C-alpha cells in the first residue's frame, strides 16, 4: 500500500467525515483524561467507539485509539478501562506514551497493536529499540523536531514503522516535556490531556482590541481585524528585554504537504494530520486534499502537478514546514 | 462599542426582520430544542454539565437576541429585545447568517473566531463544549421544525440552498476562506 494517511476525529461525525474523505486510518480518544485532547464536548464514549470502528471497518479504514497521557500514580483505573474498551471495540491499534500503560497493555492485551505516541518523545534508535523490545511497539509517532535527513537516518537504524505529522497545529517543544501549561493553570497535556485548558481561557474586549488571558496571565492582545489564535502559552506575545515578541514560537501551523514524497522516500510509513479539535468540514477538506496528493505521488505524477493539488490547502494564519526542512534560528 | 462584522444583512432586510421581536419565537425554539433532545439525546450527553450554562446569541444585524439554556428536555430559549441588558455565561455575537452557518456545520467555529468573523466572551469552556456538541450533532434545518422523510429533505434542500445564496449576496466569509 502507499503511504498511510492517519486523520483526526474529535467526534463520531468527524470520524465518518474523515473516512468518507479518504482517510486510511482515523485516530480518536475517549472522553476523559486518558487522551491528550481532553477538551469539553469532544471525544468518544465506549459505545460511540464501537460504532465508529464498525463504520470505519465497513469502509476499509482503520481506527487508532489515543490513550496517550501519563497515568496518575496509584490511580490507573481510567487508563486500564480505556485499553479494555479499545480492545472490545475492535480498535486496530492504541497509541500510548506512559511506561505503566504500555506495560499493562503488553501484559493484559497482547493482541492490541501498540503505537508509541509523540508524547513519549522517542527520537533515538536506542529509545525506540527499548520500546520495541520491551513492549512490542510496532510504530513510533515521531517528535516534530527531526529533519527529513534525520528521519531517513533514524529509519535505517530501527525496525519499527514511523509516522510523521504533516499538517495542523504545532507543539514547538519536545512533546511530553513541556511544563508551560502546568505552570500557569496546574493542568497539562501530559497529565490532564489538555494544554491551556479552556476553563482558564478568557477573552476580554476593550477599546484597544481583545486581550487573551490564561489563568489570569495576559498572554496576548489583538487589535481589531488582527488574526487571533488558540491561547497556548508557547504562542503568546511577551515583553522581554524591553521588546515585545513571540518569545517561544511564532503562531504558525505545520504544513509539510510539499514534503510528502521526501518523507515517503525517507522510509516513513504513515503521515499524520493534527486537528481532533477542528470541525468535520475542515477535516474532510484536508483529508481529501492529502489523499489526492498521496495518490498522485503513487501514480508518478510530477511535483508541479502534486503542488497544484495542494495549493488550496491553507489553514489560516501562517504556515511552516517545521523542523523537516532544518531552519532553526 | 458597536462592532461591525463581515456578512451582515442589508438594512432593508433588517427592517423587515424587526417585527420578529414580537413573534412567540422563544416558545417555538424552546419546543424545537426539546424535541431535538428527545430524538438525539447523545448530543446533550456530550454537553454534560455545560447544558446548564446560559448562552446569549446576539445576531449583530438584528435588534433581537436569544438566551438559551440547552439542558436537554428542560432546555429553554428566550427571545429578547436587544436593549434588554442580559448577562449570560457565554455571549456569542456575529451576523445572523454566519451564526446559522455555525449551527449547520457550514463554518468551523475556530476559524470564524480566529478570523474575527464572530466575537465571543464569557466561559470559554462552555462555549467549546457547545461548539463540539453542535459539531457532532449534524443538525439540519429539518431538525428544528421536526420534519422527517421526504418533507425533511425538502426543508433541508430549500433552507440550505437559500442560506448559501444569502451568504453569497451579503458577502459572508466563505467556508474555509482564511481571510
Ligand atoms: S505550551 Fe505549546 S509547546 Fe507546550 S504543550 Fe502547550 S502547545 Fe505544546
């Protein structure tokens, strides 16, 4: 098969939209702190997952279940239940990050295929071999800090599949190791499944525009008509050394669409689209475009023709090819 | 502060819509939401505790606004004259056609907010929950009037077609348009 497209589904209707738009696989999570997109109103109940898997399989697509937060010491029941529910639903794989959850899955659910979440931040042959040998992990979702050349080298040194993010929101820190949200709100993607949780977010309008506050900290201010963004701390504007700037990272989103062929050549098995919190219309549009591009590459069409297919794909705001084309300041 | 948004209704249509403030819109919408809650309870499970929050929906191009508490079979919608100063857990403001597009999934709520086609204030978590529940609901115009089968399809086709035309006419943001 050609390169696999792994697409986001925050709700059952987004799952159906992604499958109908041509996703080879869909990833989703349960409605609790076991997955790293634990936003209010999002995600699946165990029954909805059963129905979603049935729908995806009937259309020839797979379902990967993200159980990718770090379990609480002495309170692992939610993670154990999530693994059992994923297996009962017939999920094709689970995406895990925590050692205890990986161990529990390998011991008690030997038939579940294990993928290593980007949250585990495994980027060296040694780390990857540890997860593969110890728990039987079959695929690694790679941290978004590697260049295409580094991915090619890594793939030559490991014997598991790799999956690379190609489109959507971007975590500029090494995943799983960022404490900005914990510092400001006491909640983090690693433990509670959400960065900069919405109950801590407030937008206030005044004569100068809109101020964005996270847990009482003003992290940005937008003039009328200026593009805003979801207020994750890493993309806030701060004053340091007398200068106002995006201190950690510009508010850009990832678009590595032009690198699909290069990533395939570097040995990547699957391409991942970010956006479980995005609407089904958006998901369907992005999936349809990427599917057409993947097929055009398979059919040996030229780079110009593939580029034309992808030209309409803009997420709003500014985009970057991230670390794939090495350009760190 | 008077805000103006892209895609507002022309003045003539606003004047024509003015008498809507005197119609029993609130009770009719309350019935529609409760009927919908009976047919698709999963949507309200998704909202969870946020179903008890109040949402003030203010079409920026009309003189009326709607106060909604989407609490399943106890849901309530009130139609208010704009001048009534009302507080709510969440306020969403924007052109009527854009707000309707949020309901039927034509528009992505995130994109609209980030592009400033709508403005929101209040409890962001409640708004995120409502948006996600609506997003999954696959609401159609027929759901609101309780029409099913062939009649439902007819209602959907005419209302969605009509809204599409109206959006083009008023210059509403185009779905997926980042500008
Ligand atoms: S603050 Fe930024 S880098 Fe850190 S977890 Fe949140 S999105 Fe990722």
